[in-house]
């Protein structure tokens, strides 16, 4: 059950990542700890997902698509 939830989470992240350059950016965010092709394999569920890669993928999505909370705070 837990694996299924994680697989669904990875699929959701995969859909939100930009199609060009995302794996290279995530690799750079990890200071080259994983090569871009390794990151790609993790996101495509061909390799076991590293928690660090998952976290950086979420951070990248947050940077690209910031939530409206920052905008709401500045309006108050």
C-alpha cells in the first residue's frame, strides 16, 4: 500500500516537471551527487527513488509553480 502511494506521488511529480532540462537541474541542485540520467531513471521509476532526489524535485516544482500563499501575504 505504501509503495502504491509513493508511486502515485512520483507520477504526480513527473507530470509537473518541465519536459526539458528538469533532470539536469535536479542533478545540479544535488551538487552532482546523481547524474541527470540517474535522476531521470528514478523519476521514471526504473530505479529506486532517493529521498534527496524526491525532495529536490518537489523544490523545483515549488520554484517553478509557487503557491499563492506568498502573494496573499504581500497583499495583507
